[in-house]
């Protein structure tokens, strides 16, 4: 599957529903607790290097943060390491603005 580096929220939601990508949330724990994408893996940015073995290198991976800056750095680093890595364009702010669901019910995008 040939995907652009930055993926819009609606496309990521579609790929997740189809089970074609892994979504890794690199935000801080308090940010994730406020609201996150169901089915995403939580690995705070500071822990990403040590948690790399938990991310399947044979499947595309999309990284997400609040607005896309931290996740873009993570995606770039993983792409350099040989992963099919991507960034959720606009981050959680973009996800919520697109009307896509957050967990838990009533979840919100926390301020950074």
C-alpha cells in the first residue's frame, strides 16, 4: 500500500476500520486519558525508542499527537529506520474537528 506521509483523519479512520494500519498515540498520559482514538497504542514520545519492538514493522504505522508536530518527528524517525511510517495530519485536533469518535465517550482533546 503506497500512502502519503501525512494522512488526513478521515483516511486514517478508514484504514483503521479496515485493519490496515497501526495507530500509535505519542502524547503524554494525561492527554490520552482526556480522549483518544479507540484501538490506538499509547507510547509516549519519550518512551518510543524502547517501545519500538512492540510496533509491527511489517504493517504501516500512523503516529498521532495533539496537532501533528511530535507525531511527525516520530513518523520521520521510524521511516528512516525502515518502517512504513506516517503522520496523522492535524493530530487529535484534526481528528476531533472531522467529527471522528474519541474514547472514552465524551472524550476531549486535552491542551498540551
